[in-house]
């Protein structure tokens, strides 16, 4: 059982390993991020959005492969998920492994946030950006879908087809890579990124199913989740919740309810971090506003809505207060 103690490979380490196999060293992949290999190897490593974006850009520029996300997703292995992967391998069927991934989502690192649902016999996953990706959204979607195909197929030793893809970006120049890997109807320039899977595949049994091993692995997953929760600062948890739910900026009392604590406890714990809830709200809004302006084509009105402002004039005033600058200082013709 010693293998169960293996830790997961974080996303950036995975990228470094796969790029090394292509002849590119870590210095090339990490160029412009300010990161070192030692930092990336740390258990507590969490790259910021700018570092993620730069790494993906470096990968695309180094490989000169516009659809490199497809290849990287296909190279992802169950073992890269650490104990979560072993739990999935010991699940009874794909449905149980799907529930597992949903329950322990914090152990499964994504650039996009998957939200799955089953309605009227249709299994759909919507992919939402965990931070503004701009032109890199295609890479994130390619990698996620390709990776899901690889993991599901390796768990069941059966094909795992995609039934339909609706994507927010324009068709890639290299459509052959999409057709070869995904082999399904594809619709581009859509309002949302939606992937439709074959719901019948949820009944597929997993070849290495083992109830005892599953229970042991899930216990370790629970322990890891608790460890992560204890290690994270409260301010980081609040920021993550705000970023993952665009357009929603709850009051302190509402946030306290989400975090299952009293508003008094939330205030007291933030005081220990020398922060107030309003400071976190303002800083998060500021960071998101700058990212939306720099990496998306959203209008000021649309950005203001995503940041919880009822009017674009209120958003403009707030932005000037945060940065001392106008929106047009960050985007021409803003």
C-alpha cells in the first residue's frame, strides 16, 4: 500500500515533465514567470494567474503547436493524481469515480472549473474560466476534454466518446487535431463552453475496482482535504470563492454562512490576518478588473456586471479609486 502515499503531480510540474520529454528545459518553460523549479516542486506551490498564462504561452511558442493542449491532455495519467487517482482506480464504476472527483475537486487541479449536470438523460459539463484566460481558453478546454477522455478510458479500458462540443472561441486552424481526438459535432463562437458526454458510460465498470482499497484511498483524500483547508488562510478561501462565482459578491454575513462560521468569527480571524472583508472584496475586484481588461474583449459594462456593479459609472469610479487610473489606461478604446 506504500503507493497510496504518493503525492499528486501539480499542473506546472506536469507541464515541465512533458516539455522535457519534447526537449525543452524548465528554464524555457518558466521564462518570464519569476519561478524556479524548487518553488514549483513545493507542496504549497500555487501559481498566480499571470504565471499560468505565461507558462501556457511559453509552451505554445516553444512547441509551435496551436493545439498542444490536446496532446498534453492525452499524456496525463491516473498516477499524476496521486491518492485521488488510486481512489478512482478502485471505484466500482465510472459514476462512482465521477462523484469522487466532484467531492474532492480541490485535489484535482484545473485551469477551467468544470460544472457537470445530468438532465433528461444528458450528461453535460460546462467549463468556466477560473481566471480570465483570453486567447488561452482554447488551450484550457482542449487539455481538459482530452485529459477526461484519457482518464475515463484508462479507468474502464473502454472508449470514452464525446458526443458534442460547444465552444466560445473560433475554429482552430488545425481542425484535423480536433477531429482526430474528439470526433464529434463541434460548434464554435458559442456563448458557453459545453461538453456533452455519453451518459450510458457512467455504468461502465472500472477494471481494478476494489471496495476496501477505495475506502482506504477516500480516507486519505479526506485527510488531504482537511490538511489543505487548515493550511489555507481564510482570506485565500474567500478570494477563491469570489473568483469561482463571478457576479456574486456576498455580504460578510452571507460569506460567513458559506464558510460555516459566524460573522463574528470571520471578522476575528481576518483581524489576525490584518485584513477586513471589504479590503478583500476591493482587492479581488481590482485584480479581476485588470485581468478582464487585459485578457478579454468584455466591455466596461460587462466587466462591471461581473464585479457586482449595477452601473458602469459606479464601476469606473471604483476602478479610479483602486488604481488612480482610468479604464482606458489599461485598454485602448475601452
